[in-house]
C-alpha cells in the first residue's frame, strides 16, 4: 500500500533572485532567511543550507528526547544538541557501507542534564537516534524535481 503525503503540513516556499545568495523561506506563517557566509560570496544574512539541515536534525532530536522523557517521567531538565557537518573519505569510515570516494558525516553530540540514572540516560540516547528526521536522513530518500508549471497569462 502506498504511503500518503501529509497535506496538512505547511508548504515550504523558497524565493531568491539571481543577484545574490540570500533566500526568503516561507513555512506556513513563519518567515526565515537563508544565505551563504561572506567567505563563500554571500551576505551572511542568515544560516546557510547545511545550517538549516543540521538545525532540523538537532531540533527533532531534542524534541523527541524531551517528549520521551516527559512520557516516562524521567527527571530530565535540559537537552543540548550540538551538530557538525563534514565531508570525509569513505575509506576512513569503518561503519560505512561505502568504501570509495567522499561521503557526508554529521556528528551529533547530545548533552542531557538532570538527575538521570544510567539506564534512563542510555535509553534517552537510544531514543535520540530514532527521531523522525534522523530516520529520514539515514534512509533512502526519493527527491522528485520538476519544473513548475507556468500559470497562463490573462
């Protein structure tokens, strides 16, 4: 049975012009800006695309851990997720299937504060790797790119 998309979620629209890297992002009622750093020729008006990708994973990780801790009434106080993206040689990755060329690596460090016992801490770390964005990024992703249809002129 084919999975259905969730049409109740906000539609993301990104707009920019050919003059610079700055982009306006509309996510439902929210407005965000993306740009490249000055070192890459941008104006540094906002996070770059990889910053948004990492932020998405970090937010999802934190929310998932917090939700689980609340449901289980664990004494978790704060969650800090630090992330870094890099490109590495595949041959340097022991746990990776790919052994040739370069691959993307995302390092995620999760700091949990509160009077958690070892079992609670271990369970929350296990749950951290199960957030929906983590699962999306570690599964096969099918991205369908197409040209937008032009509205007919009056």
